[in-house]
């Protein structure tokens, strides 16, 4: 069911957007966000979907503030370092989760 729906949505998106090579689906950062937010919701004893809604809403507000104020321009000064740290974080998160589940 998931594979079929992802395939149909991928075809529709490629036809409408004109960008056929777009990754649709769960990527590393999204998987980490979902797993971590689910763990936090369990830890605080709250329902997952309301918790995730408020988490995403707060994140959207912070993104809007940084975009409107122009803080995003500072990323260009530290891009190589930021990219390396982010890749390291993703790799270590997946390694840690794999070892933890053994």
C-alpha cells in the first residue's frame, strides 16, 4: 500500500512539477525527526499527533522569523562546516540506533 501510494504520488508530482528526479518519501533527517519526536511524546506522556503538530508549528514559526529577518544569509559563511557536522550527526544517529536495537 505504501509503495503503491508513493509511486502514484511520485508520478503525479513529476508530471505536474516538471522535476522528475525528486526524492519523495522518508529521508534520514525526517526519519530521525519522527523517531525522536515519538520518543519525546512517550517520555512526556502526551499523545503523539498533537505533540507533533505543535512541534511542527513552532518550527515553522522559527523558520519564518529567520527567513524574514535574513538570518539565513549567515549560513553561507559556515556552510562547509555545517554540512560536515550535519552529515556526521545523521551517520552517528543511525549507527547509535542500530547498535541500541541489537
